[in-house]
């Protein structure tokens, strides 16, 4: 693999994914500048589920959604938790694989 070539491909992809203002596929994100940052970002991602288990339980769902609707499930879950009156103790978080439209929804 050629690191410079890979970086250029990544930047071209991100420019395309972030174009389109409010209807862009990507609104915000982080790209690691080096291996140390990449490991730190990965630790954060891996820690989401672990952190949520501090509630004593976590319901984990693995779902596929159209990319443009990816995060709506998390937001709608939060609305449902609020409507049930449990938003102070129950939390919802989502993360996943944008490339294959896969969302990990965790609810405590």
C-alpha cells in the first residue's frame, strides 16, 4: 500500500461525501493524523458499549438502514425513552459502519 496514495483517495472520498451542505452524507467527523490518534479513536469507539454497561445492563441491536437515515433511529429511540419517562436513567447511543449502512444501537 502507498500511504500518500491512500491519503489522497481518503481525502477525495471525504470531499465527495461532505459536499451538499445539509443533505451531505457526512456532516462531521474525525480523521486520525497518525497511528497514535487512530488507536485513541478506536479505544473510544470500543468503549461505548463498555461504558453503557455501567447501568448494569445494555440492550444491543445491530441494524441496517439507508445511510441518510442512519442516526434517526438513535434520535427516535431517545424520544421514546423520554415519552416513557425514563430518559434520566436510560440512554441510547449509536455507532457503526457507514460503509455498509450498519448501526449498533445500544440502550441502557
